[in-house]
């Protein structure tokens, strides 16, 4: 082999080695980029699925899960909770304290209905979907015993109450929209009466 041929062979080997190195480098970089992308996607999915403040399901995720359950079984009960006088917490202690209170209230509801679908629609409005037949006695006992209906909030030193409107499927509808409309009316009656929990009958009236 002549000197020129040897030189050409060495150059070809060097070029091949450099090409292999950069190919390997780009492959590793691509895999890392893919992992980072998948990680970011998971974080975004989690942020979309769960309420950023309380950790319960977001509005969209709650509605999706509830409608899936209704489509599958057609039986369940939607509960809407609203804190009475929550504005006073924000006005007296500030919005940061109000946010912390919302977290504590969400924790109460989550613990009370740990086997059910729990979500936050916004502000101090929380929703729970109970799978299966609407058992009024069981719901009443759960709400009262858990301290969701009336509770002393130690950080703010306030005794607060919440009201609840309940609608059942299939009696009041078979979608989130149907049940929410009925439960919201019951919630309004709960706020304007002495009853902490109001249910709807098939005509969307209290029963």
C-alpha cells in the first residue's frame, strides 16, 4: 500500500470515527430530549387533571370522570358544596389566608368522601360524585360526622358552615349538566333555608 493510499485510509477511518461519534451523540441527545418531553407532558397532564391549589380533580377532569361513570352505570349522586361566608375570610385575613382555608376545606371533603370522585369547580365550590344509589341517610351522616357542614377553623378562629345541594341519577338526569342544574337549585334553597343539605326529587324540587 502506497503512502497516499495509507493516508487516504487513515482519513477515511477518522471521518468514519467522527461520524459514528456524532451519530451516537445525537442518538443519546435525542433520547434525553424524548425523556424530558415525556416528563413535561406528564407534568402538564397532572396540572390539567388536578386543581392547582387543592389537589382534588380539576373541573374538566371531574366532569369527564363523572360522565364516564354515568355512561357506564347510569346511577349516582352529585353533591355541590359551598362555604357560607367565605368572603369574610378573604376580607378579614387576605387572599393568601383564603387560599389556605380552601386547602383545608378540600382536605375535609376529600377525607369524608375518600372513595368517591371529588373535584373543585372554582372558588369555594366543590363537587362530589357518589357512585351507586343515592343513600340520603348515609350522605347526611357522612357530611355531619366529617365536620364539613359545620366546623371550627383553628387558623382563622372562625366557626364556618357549608351548604350542600344534591341531585341523583337517573331521577334528575344522566349527565353532569343535568345533575349540576338540579343540584345547584337545591344548593340555592339550602343557602336560603336552615337546612345544610337539600335534595331534589324527579321534578328537581326538595324531597
